[in-house]
C-alpha cells in the first residue's frame, strides 16, 4: 500500500506547559492541497511549525515519505526536511534583487544554474524578466509571488503557507489564491495552507480541516463542510446562517415556526426532540407568492446578489440572498419561501 507523502499521528504540542495541539491526525497525499482553517489560537500555525521542524512534539510522530522526522525527543532540522515555507510577511531580503531572493536557498549550485532556476521560477509565477528588480519596487502581490518562487526553487517535497495572503487587499487575495492553486497543481507540488479566511481555504484546498482548540473537528471538501457540517462549531464557522428552534417529528422532518420542513437527512433522535435547524442564506429564496412574509432589516449589496437580513412575522431573523435586480430597501416588505435541499439540524 502506498504511504501518504506526509502523516501526522496523534501529535501533541505544548507552549509553556499548555497543550496547544492534542491527539491530532492528518495525512497529505502526493499532489494534495490541504488547508487548516480556524480562528486565532486554534493551533493551526503550531501544526505548521511542527511539520516544518520549528516546534518539538510532546507526543505522537510526523512522517515524511514514511521517514520519521519528528517524535518526542527528536526533531529533524528544518533544512533537512525538503519542505518549502511561505511566511505571512514573505520574509524577503531587501538588499537582494528578486533573482537573489529566489536562489537564496541554492547555495551549493553554480551561478549559471541558479540563474536558470530563477528564470524558470519567475516564468512559473508570472514575473518573467523581473529578476533584477529589488523588493521595494514590487507590489504586495508580486512580493507574494517571489516568496512562492523562492519556496519552490529547491524542488521541495511539500510547501507550507502560513496566512500567506493576509497582507493583501481582498481582490488581490482572491486572485492570488486561485493563481497559487494553479501554480502548485501545475508543478505537482503538495501544499498545506494555514488560514482563518474560509474564502482562501475554499479557493486553494482540495480538502479543508476545520480546527478548534487544538483539534481538527472535520476534514472534508468545501462543499461538504458547508452543506454537511459535522457539528455546531463547523456549522457556525463555515458560511453564514442562522439557527431556528424546532421539534423533530420523524427522522427527516422538523416542525418550526416557519413551517414543517422535510429534508434529505435522517436523524436518529427520538421524535419530539428539540433541535436547532441551520438555515443558510441560499435556503431562503425570494418568491412573490411565498408563504413567509418578512421585513427588510439590513441589506448588503454584493454585485450579482444582495444579502438581506429579514425579520419574519414571528420575529425570527434570517439571512437571504436575492438576485440583485430584486432591489428592496430597509423597512420594505418581501415574500420568501424555503428551499432546503440539505437539512442540517443539531440537538438542543
């Protein structure tokens, strides 16, 4: 059986005696792009540092190509791991030109070979002909590409990226997220991205691990995290939505103040159990003949869509996405209906 490229088995990391990561398991196959997504302080950067060799383990082990590179009492030094790193602040050298930054880790190679690799990497990241520029002459997005080129130059087994787009504006962040994914896929390079931004995680990751308090709560595709969250934390953290109280009538039917709702998922709780039903903005649709009547509390224009906060007649507040040509102002009345293709409920 083929082993994963990277495997974390029951790892534990501590800071000043406090457990930051506990009993965590993760594997990355060749060519995979995996994201660790979670709020500040959840342990995601600690996991990345442990993989890179900057953080010792108190329990468990890390294997790269089935070689043990970390376990309690032993940490293979970072430079021997063949792992590339892209830092949050890029960590580029202002006194070196772009070419010098890219080839900084290639000390054992002849100058001509370094130049060839630098030119090749600049072409890969879309910066051909910019090797003689200095870092201060580049935009934030260009600096980010240089940092990626430098990480790719030694042909690492794995690229680690720690909040790599956090210094960029939203538009540049979205564009670069897609570009970085394309570059890594074209190179066949495996990668792990750490971020608190779900849009970045969705743009880059084949799989996303949602973290909280040192644990991975669910690892899945973006689609499944959104439509089939494993627990209340994941449901709250991924996407937008509200919870409404209801009573389970049968395994796939819930009675709520919005009506009786049947879905595609069967639950094993006793009939009569109190539950909370997750309603996403795309579950509540504009419908001129809809049975639910609401008042617009807030609106946020998003181009092709408008996100409305609505108050229903029973005082329940929900979110709804309308196509933007349905333009309602705060205080206006609208009619909506429910379109729950995926029912997600949790016990109260």
